[in-house]
């Protein structure tokens, strides 16, 4: 299966190998310090299900610090297909839900430049 994604901006994208550490439906989001530094007026925690929550419909967390494969908000949908994130892999909500059902905790993940 192939999905369109958004990757990390220049200097923020990761490459290498890791694995799926967790799976969450409609997760709350806690803004990492680097995001808060760039957006100081952003809420520190955005509840799951909020239309402002950048995790979207689901998150598949990776065994990397603060990196996940996750959905999008309505306004972030246009970033899919670009290098726009702080290191996470963004997907359309409908695609991340499909992927969520296809992977298990422990599934290998490889990012190739």
C-alpha cells in the first residue's frame, strides 16, 4: 500500500530504522518544546478529537523521541505531499486510519532519503 505523506522540513526530517511503539485513536497532543518555541501562543495540550489537534484521527508512535505517523487537521491537509513537519510523518486522516489497522506494535519502519 502507498500513501501520500508530509515529511519533516529541512533539518527536521529523520532517516533510518525504528519501529512502531504505540497506536492511539484520537490522541491528545502535547506540544513539543521546539513547536512551542516557534509558536508561543499555541496551547500546551490539545485534547483528542479537537479540530485543532494536529494528530488528527490517529497516531502511530515510533521508537523515536516525539516522532509519530499521524493524521492532520483540516488546515494541515494541504501540507501532505510536502516537507512541512517538525519530524513527524503526516497523513490524511482516512489514510492513517487505514494504516493503523494494517500495522502492529513492533512493526519495523524505515525512512529512506
